[in-house]
C-alpha cells in the first residue's frame, strides 16, 4: 500500500510540473518516473548492503532511461526530472524535497574528495538544463541555477546563480522555483558588466572632452 501511494504521488508531481502531460497514462512513459521508482528500489538494496545488486539494478535503469542515479544518493520527496537524459546524481549527493532537475544536470564530485564528495541540494531548488554542480557544498533552499552554469561553491538560500563559474546574481527570490519553473528569464551578469564598461567609457570620454575644452580656453588666454 505504501508503494502504491508513493507511485500516485510521483504521478501527481509530473502532471503538475509538466504541461505536456495530457493524461495520467502518459506518466508511465516518462523516463524520470521510471528512474525515480527504480532508484527507490536500488536505494533500499544499497541500505541493506546489497551493493552489487543495487548497482546492477541502477545500471539497468541508466540504459533504459538515460538517467544515472547512484543508489547511495539520498533523495527527498517530490523530485521531478524533466526530460532527464544525461542527468547524473552521485553517490553522496543529498537532495531535499520538491527539487526540479532538467536534462543534462550533473550533481558530481571534483575527483579529489573522500567521504561526502557530492553536493547537497536544499528544498524547492530548480537546476536548469546542462548545469553542473561539482563538489561537497550546499545549494540553499528556494534557489535557481541557470542553464549551463557550473557551480563550484556554496549558494545561499533564495538565490539565483548563472555563469561559468556560477555566481549569485540575485538574492531573496520572491517565488519558490517549483511554483514558477522559468529557465530563461535570469539576470545576465555579462550584459551588466558590458553596460557598466560602456557607462565608464562614456564618463571617461566626457572627462577627456572637458579636459581638451579647458586646455583650449587656457591657450586662448
């Protein structure tokens, strides 16, 4: 009965967050639905120290779905993986509740750490397509990671991160990501920097112009 209830909850999550779903039966065709259900089974085996069996089952899931979730990862309720192909979640990753991942997301290590070597993702976080989060640190709750970002350090709660390497471009998000799954309307730090340089250039040109005007006045005297 517990598994049936869990499956119903997962179906509801996918229907709520993917506008492409037109019927409940479509959910069973969803790669992420199968990947998450199979992860729960593999994780159960992993906790029972049936490591080979857990990995074998997990690798079969990768071949069928294109989504690689290590059975040792700890995942809360309400995980939603949209499309999902190329998603990788490492062994010591910890994912909170109501997290949304898009295709190509990696929650990985740096290759240099021992023990806890994968990120911890807080509740209500959205990680956009192709983003890479590498290392043992925390992405604070209610945060959004922009598409293609590479995050290598701690992110405070309620933050928006973009870029390579990722940096915080906005704090205190008004709406939590799972209520507004927008991957494209993010602040652009590169454009802001270009605008700042343009403004500085205009100021410098004005100063130089004023200096020449002053020199002309001096020469006329």
